């Protein structure tokens, strides 16, 4: 039956899957890749921000833009000086300051070619999801390319309608547009391919609700549409290979708190996972316990190698057993600087981590201070 499913993957939705044995995920991904158009991801690339003018000039009219710079980056733009003036006026009316307008045009000069009559309608479409002018202006300021490359009224309308058709809540749609505006600069077809990929993946791994699974992925990772399908496929293969998860566990993991792992590069994921395993195994922790901890606390994979090793060393110096390090979220939920500071203070009070536990390292700062006061009194009593 698994072969029948794989043979039917041609970009269309697979209605049912009841294999009798474990599915070859690698083979599925290779076959599925033939039905998906490859595209380059935008994740992690920051837009180049040109140096802004002196803030003292912020109240002057935006006439100090370097026309030569614009001309060099886009030779035809100098022909549209009137569009530039209209764009400046429009953004100023929406609440932007002169410096922000200058920054927007400097980082994306082609913004001035946007037709003046389209601007209010495009702005209105963004506002229909983001609700306020302030939120739309935040997107334009942070990522002008995303706003002005959203393809005009028709393309933007199609993208919004598509995401609404997926059953995403208004809150998630808002977050998707605010946090990942480049999603709406994609073609609708490109976004549909990513959705089709996750729906087909769910079915082929034995999932019964592909639409719900896809919504969970988007909800937990609004940046997924600015990644390439190739990167997502590669990461899923690595996760399945390294963690040796059952199909249902894999679906639950990447659709939940670990959805962010699909954004990571394959090398980053593999190096961090293997480093964690090697370090903990060298301390005598069983491999099954290590994998379980990563499964339950996936954010540990975001730690750099140095931070991870330093955290473990700090905790071991407190006399905490290696295996007990995995019984809490100390490695993933507490920053290295806070961990060091709290351990230093508690050592001065002769705090015994073995008998009193490590929960005090996890509490909020106000709770930590109140507990310190109690331990300070106890320490003084012991001295007397």
C-alpha cells in the first residue's frame, strides 16, 4: 500500500494511507520533490540598510535623497520623480517620519514606481489583516521590499484569500503578515506548493488530518513560506535519520514546538544534535534519555556549541548529576549569564543543589529575590 501511495504522488492530494510497514521517508521526499517547483529561500537574509542622513535634518522635506545612488541601483527610476514625491507624501500622511521615508526609498528605490492610485488600495489590503496604519507602517519600514513587491492588488488579494481559505485564525494571519511579510511577496502558486507538500507529507506518514497538520505547522512557524522546499525536505530527512522517530512522532514534533527546526540549515541541526549527544554520552547519560530530552525540549538545538558546553560545566560545578540535567529545562530555558549569576550568589549562601534541587534557578527574578532573602536568614542562623 505504501508503494501505491508513492506512485500516486504527482502534486495532487493523497486521500488515504494505511501502510503495513514503516514508510521510507527518504524515498517519499525524493518522489515528492519532482512535483514541487524548487525555489530559493529568503530566510536569514537581512536587507541592506543604507546610512541615514543626520537626524538634525529630520524635519526637512525629503529632498536630500541621493538621486545618483537610486540611478545606479535602478537606472530607470530617475524618470519617475513625480512618483517619488507622491510616495513620500502618502507615507508621511500615514504617520511615517522623514527619516523613515528616506530609509524606505534608499533600501528599496523601486518603491517609487508604485502607481499612486494603487497605493491606497494595497495599503488597505494589508490593513485588512493588520488592522491599523501603525502595523502596516511597521511592515513597510522593516521590509519595504516585501510591501512593494507584493505584486499589486490582484496578487496580494489572491495570497490573502488563499491563506484565509486554509482556516487560519485572524490572529495567526496577523502574525504571518507582520512577522513574515515576504510570504506575501511570493507568488500564490509558490505558497500553494508549500501547503501541498505538508498535506502530502502528513498523509504519507499516516496522518489523518492533513489540513489541520498544515495549520499547526504554519501556526508554530510563520516563517515557513520564506524557506525553500528543498531545505524543509532536507531537515525532515535529518530529523528522521538522527532521532529515529516513528512517523506519528515525527508529525507531532514538526507540527508542534519543534516546527522551527524546519528553518535551520541541515548542517546546523546535525552539528547541534550530535554535539548534545556526544557531550551527554561522555557524562554517562544513556542515548535514549538524550533523544527524549531533545524531543521534549527542542529549543536546546538553538544553543551554540560554546554556550551549551559552558552551561553544562556551570551546572556540574554545582554538584548536579549529569542525568539530572535532563530532568529540567535548565539547559534551554535559562540564559548562560543568568545561570552564572544565580549560581554565584547561591554558592555564597552555601546553597546545596543536591538536597534543595535546581528549581530556584528557573524561577522569575522576583521569586528568586524573595527566596534569596529566606536563604540569607538561614545562612546567618547557621553561622550563629
